[in-house]
């Protein structure tokens, strides 16, 4: 009995096992069917997507993707949200915006999307790198940026002057740019070949170099495409005169030029007089010649040629006279003219005041400290006159006077205490700053005279009409030390 029971149980287990195997096979078959169905559905879905794209909905799909990306908290930066990004993180810095846009465009070429943190890090790094650049490197970079934006050379110069004119650390560079711009404007009315040559030299100049304008003038002097006449004009108009010797040399060149024109006029007038005599003789001879004869015809042709030559000579005389300077002079600095008088005296004229100062020594060679001090004294006198304090020069200076030793010494001390050179002719920027410096001695918005203010500051004794040099020195030193800090009359007065 037990054996039979065991046999029956084994048979039942075998049946159960077979049923389990069949069930597993059915389950697998079911999974396979479901997988095939899923793949079929996926293929159908892909087919529909491809069909959708093929039907012209590609842009819609891409737009949907872009919107989906942008919905993630503006994490991806696009042109649409770039302005807001720069405004929020960099206070709307225009240069940063341009740098950011360039970076996005570059990454787009590689199919990359840029996240806000990446862009912020990149731009911050660029700003740090930029802040460590020298002023010269910044100028070079800015010039190149303006050039890539299609700005003309004259526009670049104007923009640089406007951007940096408040920077007290580069006055020489700014003066060079101003000269470059003036030279560019001068060239615009010249013949095409010379205009192109001059503007090409300006375009290739290193605007970060303090001697860029001097180098440009040297290139012009050596250029074979620029006429000698134009070169001479440029030297006289733009040449930087820094010594009394150079000033005198320029005056002598102008003197030679004037004498050359006068000599040419004299020569042309002799030719004109000769032609007038020959024409008069020919007319008489023609009157005594048989009409319609070959001899008369020959004389008439000769007369016609002489009349043509006379017209040419008269035209040349008029042109020479138009170009002949009445006086020997040239602009030494803005508002100041160097002149050579008929008696050989060298004069510095203050244009706005119609006021002349004569150079003390006209002996050759034309150099010497007292002559240099007199030139700079003219700038000093003009600045003090603007503040109503020209009376500090005692005895008073009159137009056409030769400043004496005391005048020159006072001027030299004022310049030295303010930190200006006394061994070279002051530059335009120095002259402008000198006027600003000395204006601090004057009380603003007051009816008081300049000399009354000088007395109130303790630099002038109105009873003795003498300068208190120690007090003047204190005031000038204080002005130098506090230049650009907005100090003025009240602060100087409180320092007594």
C-alpha cells in the first residue's frame, strides 16, 4: 500500500511539473507578444514623428524643445533672456553683453547650450582678466573692438578721446590722439594720393604709445607719396615745438619761405614787365605791316603767344601773392602765437588778450634759460589774468614789454611749486591744467577782485604791494597735493 501511494504521488508531481513548464512557456510567449506589440507601437510612434517633421513641423518641434529647456528656471541662456541675465548679474554692462553674445554665438556653432552659471563664471573670469590689463593694453583692445565694429579711423579717435579724456594718468596719449584727429581732418582736403597716404599712416599708428604722433610725423616726412609742400605745411601746423631753439628755427624757416615767395613774385613781375614791353612793340610793328600778308600773320601769331604768356605770368603773380604771408608767425600752442617782428625780435602773443611779450635775448644761438622762462611766463601770465591776479607781477607787465629778471623768477617759482617743468615749453595739457590750478586762488561767485582774494589768502600785501612768497608757496603746494579733489578758495584760506 505505501509503495502504490508513493507511485501515485510521483505521477501527480510529474503532472504538476509538466503543467508548470507549460505555464512558464505560455508566460514567456505572452511577454514576447507584448514586447513585439510595444516595439510595433514605438515604430508607429517614430513613423508618425518623422512624418510630422517631414510635413514641415520641424521648427515647431524645435521650438517645443527650446521652451521645454527654458522652462527649467531659465537655466539655459538664449538671446531672449540674455539682456535680463546681464542686467541682473553685471548691471547692464554693454561690453559684457557683447562678450556674452559672442560667447553664445561661438558655442552655438558646436551645438552647445550654455547654462547661466557657466556664462556667469566665464564673464566674471573675463572681467578679472581685463581688470589686470595695463591702460595701454586696454586701449589697444578697445581700438581693435571699434575697428571690428566698422568704425572709421576718425570715429575711433573721437571715441577714445571721449572715453579717456577724464583720465589724468594719460594726458600725453590724449594730446597725441587730438593731434591725430586734427591731422586726419587736415588731410581730408588734400589730393587723393596724399590724403590716402596720410590717413594710412594714422590708421597704422600705435595709439597706446606716447610718441605715436611724433612717429607719424616722421613717417610723413619720409613718405614718397606726399609732396614737399604738404610736408612743410604739416611740420609748421603740427610739429611739436618744445624748445626756444626749435621755435626760432621754425620762425627762420617761415622767414625763408616768405622771402622765397617775395623773390618769386619779383621774378614773375620782371617777366610780366618784359612781356608787356614786347607786346607793345609787336602791336606797333603789326600796324606798320601790310594787311593779310604772311609777315603780318606771323607777327599776329607771335603776339597771341606773348599775350598768353602774359596772362600766365599775371595768374602766377596773383597766386603767389595770395599765398604770401603778411607776417612771420605760427601757432605755438592753443591760444598762443610765436612771431618774428620786423626788427628781429621774437614775440609770444597771447591771442585772447591781444597781449605780446618780447623774448629778452635775440642773439644766436637762440637758446638760453631766460628765453625759455619768458615763453612759459606768457602761459603763466594768461592763467593769472583769467583769475584777475596778473598784478602779482610787479612792476606791472604791459603788452610789448620784455619781462625782467624778477618777472621770470616769480613765474619759474609758481611753475616749479605746481610741479611743471621749466626747461621745456609747456604742453597744451600743462597750460590747461595751470589755468585750473591758479583758478583755485580765486573766490567763486564773488564780486571781489583777484587781488582782493590774493590779499584774503595772505599771499599779497596790498599796503606794500608785495608778494608774501612763503604763503604763496604754501598755497601752491597745497593745490598740487590736492589736485582733482575739488578743493578751492575756502580750503586754502583755512590753511593760514
